[in-house]
C-alpha cells in the first residue's frame, strides 16, 4: 500500500519534493528555456550576419568608390562589415578635414578606429553567450546540490520511520535524482550551444578583422598615391 501512496511520474516527483528542491528544479528549467532562446536568437543573428556579409562583398566588388559605398550604408543602421567601413571612412574624412593626413598618423588613427569598430561588432555577436557558459558549468552542480538536499531529506525520513525498506527510501531518492537530471538537461545544450556559437562568432569576427586590415591597406595606398600625384 505504501507503494501506491507515491507517484513516480516526473510531475509527481516534482510535486512531492520539498521547497528547496522544487526551487532548484524550477530555476534550472527556466535556465534551460532561456538557453534555448539564446541559441535560437544567436543562430538567427549569425545567419543574418553571414547574409549581410555576402551582400556587402558583392557591393564592395562592384567597383564603386569607398565614399559611395559608405554613403549607401550611412542612411540605415549599420552592422558588421558596413559598420567597420563607416568607422574607417569617418576617421579618414576627419583626418583630412583637420589637415592631419600624414601617412603614419593616419594609419595609426585608422587602426584604432577600426579596432574599436571590430570590437563593438564582435561584442554584439557574443551577446548573451556568457549565460550559456555559466549554465553549462554551474547547472550540473546546482542540480547536484538539489540531489544532496533531497537525499538528506530521504535519510531523515528513514530515521523517522525507522524503516530502511525500498518503499521508504525510493521516493526521496527519486525526487533527489530528478534535480540532477534537470541540471544536466540545462547544462548539456548550454555547453554544446556555447561551443558551437562561440566558434561561429570567432569566424565572423575574423572576417571583420580581415576586412579592417584590408581597408587600412586600401586607404594607405590611396593616400600614398595622392602624395605622389
């Protein structure tokens, strides 16, 4: 009869757990949902970034001047390669407006401006990835804490009932282990998602850095040609 008093379904185990274990389970479930939301959001953002880079590459290869290309992107909010271009061309214009376009000084200022632009765009790509890393590393331990707490309660129940039969031990142990299972449910996709997304963000950031170096070379070559003329 004692077996029938316990519901060993997942919902039943959750309802039979004490407040601390329930709080841990709910927190881990919410963290898991938020992790999936971040993964979906970042995947969509990276797909858009790749699409924007492909469109920018086509425009860059069309033969129009850097000024014309910059002006075509200035009207709309810029991101990715277009933001790097706008930052570089703005610094180029400011240097010429102040008659400060010496080759060494201009190159140094361009590199600083472009490094800042690349850092800002890279930070946008890595937005919220820290939560995935935290969940992936802390989730199992938080679930383990819930398991330890539940097992303590189970042993307390054994001592109170003065009965070590499986019917007395099993419900508390099952409730405790559910907390670890939910911790792993949150941590595993968080770790996999973080590794994949951070690697993809690194690839896109490398494209930004490569374009910034190329832009410095193009503008430096343009300045040298102007000085020679």
